[in-house]
C-alpha cells in the first residue's frame, strides 16, 4: 500500500480515536457513576448492549491500527535496510490482526453469553 | 580594536582520530564576516585550514557551516551580529567531513536530482523546436517564487532531525524543490515525483520540526513547501490547474 494511504489511515484513526475515547469516557460518567463503572457486572451489561459492543469493537480496531501504524513509522525511521522495512511491515500487519482478534474474542464472548455475571 | 577569538574545528579523516578545536586570533575590522575571519586565519596564520567558498555574497551556497552552534553561511554572517568576541566554526551536521569545514555534499545533490528538479513536459516537440514561450501568470509565479530562491547550500538539511536519523530521507531541500516544480504551472511531472516520494522514507517522514525554515539564509520556508507537497502527494492532483500547463504563448507577427 502507498505510504500516503497509510498516513491517511493514520490521520483518520487519530480523529476517530479522539472522538471514540471521548464518548467512551463521557458515557462511563453519564450512564454510571465512576465508582461503579468498572465493576464486572456493569461492564458485562455494557457488552451485552449491541450498540455499545459495536462501539467498543470500533474503538478497539481504531486504537490498535493507529498505535501499531505509529510504531511501524518509528521503526522505519530507526533502521533503513530493505529486509528490516519488509519485516516491520509484515510484523505490523500480524500484530494488528492478532490483537484485534484477541480483543474481539472478548467482545464476542461477552455479547453472546460466553461470560456471565 | 580587540582581536576576534576564532575557534575552528579541525579534522582530517585520513590522519586524525577525532576532531579538535583550534583557536586563532584574528584582527577585527568593521563589516567583517565570518568568512573574512576564516580567510584571514587561513592566509596569515595556518594555510592548512580547509574551507569552501566562492561568491562571497550568499548566492552560491558554498560556505555553509555551523557557526556558534547554528547552520549559517559564513559570507552572510557578520562577526558583530555574533557579539564580536568569539566565533566558533564547525562543519555542517548531517554530512560527512572531507576536511575541517568542508563537507561532502554528494548525497545531498543525488537526493536533489532524484526528485526531477526540472520542468517535465509532454510536448517534447515544442521543447526541441520552440514556437513560443510557456506562460505563467503573476498568481502562478507567486505560488512557487519563494522556493526558487534556494541556493542548495545544505543548511536546511544539516539542521533537519529526520535527516540525522534516516539516511534515505530526501531532506527538506529536495522535498521543497519537488514541490517547487510540481506546483509550477508549466510542469506536467507531478506523478513522476509522487512515485519517487510516496514511500516509507519519503515526504511523510517530515515531522514538521521547522528547523529548516529557521536556518534558511534566503528566506525560503521549506517546512511550508513540504506540507504543501504532502497535500499534493495525498490527493495526487497537481497543485495547479491542469490546462494551464499546456499553454504556449506565441509572439504576434511584428509586421516588419
């Protein structure tokens, strides 16, 4: 993929992350008081809300893509050999796919009742 | 008038293990530039000081060096503007040292050439046998004018933090010239330059530190040029109207 497309992705995910994290924090404060917001039961009830589960999945993907793409950029600047660049790109894709899959598993299991409160 | 304390970094990679700072006493005179002081030291004190210069009027870009910690042109820097007491001259950062204050600009010019720093046209026949002139309006000229003032002295590149860490990064000079030609209404080579710069070591590695614009002795703003180039590379559209590039102005018949 052209670097300009990856940078466009980086800018878009940055903007989305700001918006989604803001909504996430505000929601926690508005729907539940902060003192109970991170209790197991509260979190599970949020996951079982379909819309909120989609929102959490979006937040997961946006933050991971932005974060790992940022690390990819730093690693490209660190060393400049062709094999290094190739492995950095491959490693970035693998890291994103693996962490999104791991995070999604939590969301999916919670939504479909894999965990119980 | 009190003598000027001129400190020069001396280093010959063939003979020396590490650079050393050598101090020279130079008689000051009104209007003395750092280049004048260096030439005095070389002519009357130590003939072996290595330095490069040519025009002495900030036109050729040969005498770029680090003066009192900041990249400057020696011919364009008055001793008095530095306080008049002590001047420290060192070679530019981010370049290999050939000897003393002379740096190797080979890779700098290679990167400049790599961005096709010339007008690229599709009408080869017109260029081989011109029938007129390519027109520019004052508005079109104003888009690129400041970037044409670049004298390729290398000061911007020597101050760039990305160049210091990424040897494949083209640097502010080359990137600014890429924009200068792509934004020229007479040019049709934008796609060629995008192909050379849209990669993991290209235009996107500029972090907008702005040191290039801070040190440019000609008032060019490379940091601005690079941001405009990013927009051009991102959109893929030329920074000027496409049809403008094909205009050829033909002189009217004189009737004589």
